[in-house]
C-alpha cells in the first residue's frame, strides 16, 4: 500500500491508549491525551475516524443533547389567562395569508431556460405563463402538442400581436442550429478508416473490406 508522507499511521501505544480510554473520555480529550502521553499530535476528526474503524464508541454524556429520562421544565403547565389574552392579539387567524401573498392577476418574472418569462396568477397556488394566458384569452384553448412563440424573440413582450402558435415538431425545427450541429459532430470510426483507405463512399469502403 502506498504511504503518503503527510499521513501518520497510528502506533501500537496509541492504539492501546485508545482502547483503554476512548469510551470514557471521548474524541477531543483523547486527542489531547495522545499528545501528552505519546507525543504525536492527532486532530479530533482523525481520532474519531480511527475509533470508528476500531469499533470504539464514547459511552459518556454528550453535551447539548436531551436524554430519554429528561423531563421538560414546562411539562403539564398552562399559560395563565392574563398572558393568554396578551398573546391572542398576535395569533394567526384561520385562513391567514402572508403579507407578500400576490393577488389574482398579479404578474411576476421568472427565470425559465435562461430567459426572463412573465407568469400571471390565476388563483391561489395556480400560475400560468403570461404568453399562453394571453393567447387563450384571445383565441381559446391551446391545442395539445402546440406551443406559443414570440415573433421578435423577446419573452417579456407578451402582446397578442407578438405571439403565434406552432406545433412542437415545427418548434423543434425552428430551434435547430444546423451550422453549429454540423461543426460539433464527431467523426465516427467508419469515417476515419474509410478516409485512411481512400474510400470515397460506403460502397467503395465495402469493396475494400473496411465494412
């Protein structure tokens, strides 16, 4: 096994000391004890990892943790009527909504596919893309398999004159960048072998035994 210079293996005296004391004092005091008794400095995470690999567990009390027998100091106590009346003014009423809740018809701007896209609230918890909403208000429901596009390419311009409807297949063709795709295509093994053999077509490569 390759040994790195910055890594120190635990010595046998360290292991004996950990077996004797780790379950009583825990990782941080154990690291200090190793420094005092053995003279080797170990970090607390290093001691914890080594103890876990050795199957050692700290059995002492843990700070900032409740145990199963601890009883809360306010168990069984109720708020006095005076304090209950004082706190009642700040209680949330049934159906309370946060102050930043948007109203129906409110418009927000969201980042969708790296572009700013407006959304309109139709009801509580129900939002719709503003372009689709405006199209449906003017032309009725959008047929399945169709999308709304922008004539000027500006997703913030949701005027009905700037919107038009296309199928998903047509939208795919409109979004294709053939020049960029042609440059990014990788040459296959067939093209490389045929090029080295001087083949000019698939039939030529077939006759030369490369296919």
